[in-house]
C-alpha cells in the first residue's frame, strides 16, 4: 500500500503544475483584457478633455470679447440711457470724510 501512494505523487505534482500554469494563463488573459479596456477608456477621456479645453478657450475668448470696455459702455449708454456727468455734478469724497 505505501508503495502505491508513492506512484501517485508524481502524477499529483504534475496535476498541480498544470493547474497552476492554466490558472496563471487565465489570470494573464484577464489582466491583458482589463488593461486594454482601461487604455480605451483613457483615450476616450483624453479626447473629452481635449474637446473641453477647446470649448474653454472659445468661451474665454467670447467672454473677453463681450466684456470689452467699449462694448459695455455702448450697452450702458443705449439700454440704460446713461451719460457722463457734467463737471458741476461730480463730488469728490476723500478717504478721511468717508470714515
């Protein structure tokens, strides 16, 4: 009986090695698949970032165009009928008087 037990040890060792190799191969394939999925997601996020940066630049340019002093002054004069005050209407207040 003890002799038959020794006959199964090499076979058992071989089975363990084969299962280990198959298991590591499956884990390697899974890791590669996840890596590819993450790379695709990264590329999509980079594209989205680039689009947002282009939009941000366009919006900053639009904001600077809309906020120019001449444009704001023209809108104020047109819509609110505001005019420059006459010299006699201007009152200067010093910092000492404001306290």
